[in-house]
C-alpha cells in the first residue's frame, strides 16, 4: 500500500525555529513507522517561497526575494537533515516544475469558468499572507502575529468557492475521519456551514509570485500556489511521475493556524478540477513559550540547531512529542527539556540498556540466553496485541499516545530488573535457569523497544539494535512483539546512549 505524508511548506521569510521542527519530525515519525510496516512511503516537505511576507523580509534585509529564499531554503534543508528527517523530496515553490503545474492547474480552473475578476477589500496581514475578517481582529491587529493590519483594496481574480458549500458538507458527512482530532473536524465543518464566500486568488500589488497565465499583470495569491505543492511535487520528485502511485495523499500534517486553507479551500480547489481529495489531515497544536505561540514575529523562539548540537537530534525529537501531545498546545522550556533528558532518556532508557547489556556480558559471556520454554515473562503484556494497539494509534496519527504506550514498556522493564535482581540470581547456581529467563526477557524487551522507538529515536534505535546483535536496517514492525526473538545472539558494546549533561545553570 502507498502512504503519502506531507508537512506544510514553510515560509522563507526567516530561519526555521522549533515550531517548524515539531511538524516535520511529527511527519517523519509517521513516515518511519509506515516504512516499518512495509508500506510504500512518500514523504514530502519543503519551502513556500512566494508571497508578501517574503517580499517584505527581503526589503528589510536589502536583498531580493529570490536571494532571501535561496538563503533561507538552505537553513530549512539543513534542519531537515540535522533532525534525521527521512523526507523523500524537498520542494521549493520557486522550482520551475512547480510553477508550470500551478499555471496549468489554474488555467484549467479558468477555462472551466471557476474564476472571475472582481474587486477585493479587506484587512491584510502580510505575515499570514491572508486577509482577516473584521471579527478576527484584536484591536486592529492580527490575532496570531499581533501586527497592525492595513486596509487593502485591489482588482483581482476570484475562485468560486461559494459554489462548493454543499459538496464540501456532503464530503465531510461521508468522511467523518477526514480531519483529526475530531474537534478540528467540527471546527472546519462549522466554518463551511456558516457559508462560504468566493476567495481572491491573485494579487496585483506584488510581482514576486507565479504569474496568472492569462493576465501577467497579476501573480497568484501565495496560498493558491502553495497548496498545489502537494500535487506538483509528485510530478517531478523522481524520474517517473509518481502521481498515479501516491495521489491522493494519505495525510497532510500541520498546525491549527492553517486549518481553514487546507480543510476548506484546498478540497474545493481539487474538486473544481476533478482531483481526488486527500484521505486525512492531522491538525496539531502550537508549541508555546512563556504562554504564547512560538513564532518568528513574536521573537520567542528556540533554535533547534542549538539543542541538536548539545543533546543530539534524538533527544529533541523525543522531548517534543513527550512534552507536547500531538494534537494539543503545550509549553516547552529548557528546564523541562533537561529534566526529561536526564530522567527519562539517560536514566530510564539509557541505564536500562547499559546495565542489561553489561549483565549479559558479565553473567553469560556476552550471549543472550536462548528463548526459554513455556510462558515468557512480560510477553503476554507486550506481545502481538500491544504492538497492534500501537499500529492503531498510528492509523490515527496519535504519536504521543503511542510513545506513552512504549514508555510503559521502559518502566516495566526497569521494575522487572529491580524485582528479579539478576545480580542476586547470579550468585546462586540453582537459579541459573531463572537468570537465563530474566536476561532473555531484558534483551527481548530492549529489542522490542528499539523497534518501536525507531520512528522517534532513529539513531538510538539503530545503535541499540546493533549492540543487541540484530539486523539494523529499518527494523520491521512484524518483529516487534516481545518474545518473537529466539535469543542466542552475541551482544556488542554500547556507549552511553544519553550521556548525562550537567545543567549550565541558566
Ligand atoms: N507557508 C504556509 C504553509 C503553506 S502549506 C501549503 C505557512 N508557513 S509557516 O512557515 O508559517 O509554517 C506554518 C506551520 O509551521 C504551522 O502550520 C506548523 O505546522 C508549523 N509551526 C510554526 N510555528 C509553530 C509552533 N509554534 N508550534 C507548532 N507548529 C508550528 O503557514
């Protein structure tokens, strides 16, 4: 089966921050898990390079929009690789192939009579790249970016969104899981039910964008160009056109700020040109710092590269999805990060792995005991059903809940070591079979863990599997249930997975 997952494409008006990293890693966790299931995965991320916010930022910096886009696209690309993100393609909306697909799509809409010319007037937020309705404003400012908005009026082209109200309502009715979590589905549907107005799809004031094919005095409104990235990328990401194989997308991942564009305008655009609609969208919350959305405009950002340099990508990936439940808002902080790093990664997981391997080394000459006869310890609780539950969570993109389930195994194994006290068993020859059973169970538990943690902690998982004497390439989920392993293999060295770091005190 094919599985196509996307992130939003990010604006290049500035460098990336942790909020962008969060979405991209979330999508990566899904992509890696699905590859473990044997799905044929295509994972897309990239940059949104047109629009007024890029023009304004370029002006501030005294460079052209293209120069700014080239400079910042590099930062987004670097972040992707530093985060160990396994995307299959990185799209830039300035790619000529993308521009060609957009122009073709929009011309077709025009030919079909879905576009007409008119006058638009409204409150415009350059950071959102969008007009705001009167009721959204907070003291004349954008509710998200807090910048003062200006009244703008211009002649441009409109898309007949109002004509899609009924079809969209029917589609929502027929597809109750179209948007997850459910309250975001309800939010989108109620927006549709309030009545849809036609939307302006072009701009005459700026020239940085995709030219409207039949009227080169205008460029397309950045959102119309941007949303089409999900379709255009498939046409040129590989030597062959991947559209047949991967469209419709399986899941678009994003935060709630861009729900309306994806849940209302995007499906209508696709319907208007007879495309199939994406199967699902997952809408997560905001990473907050000091109670506010982390954002470039507010300036309360964390540079993910700093964290990766100190703690490694895996720790950052873990922290984000443990601390901020996928689907909800949540605060992040340096102290919160250090606490989770030390207690959960270094102590609970790292120590468990190191001491278990050390005991196998010491008591059994570095060889995992063979699977014991009869019922296995912990296998009933962490066997097939457990792995199945995690699969089902992933079907609904519940990656934080799945991580909690996985951590239950970490904690259970820690309790198991303490209860069984292998160091005592080792002193008594009569307990030799029991010691075998305990060491097998520990090795098995770690093997299960490293397979299940692979989407979250890819580098750690590979190290751990290697030390456990296992195949290390994209470990299949079929092998995950505890007790599947036969044992008998040699274990190797494992340097501390998460070396303890002293807090620098600030
Ligand atoms: N270019 C548009 C998206 C077009 S998609 C066809 C855009 N870009 S953006 O750079 O502003 O990125 C918005 C997205 O970045 C959010 O939807 C979310 O995925 C991510 N985040 C940005 N800040 C974030 C937080 N503080 N917290 C969580 N996610 C954040 O909108």
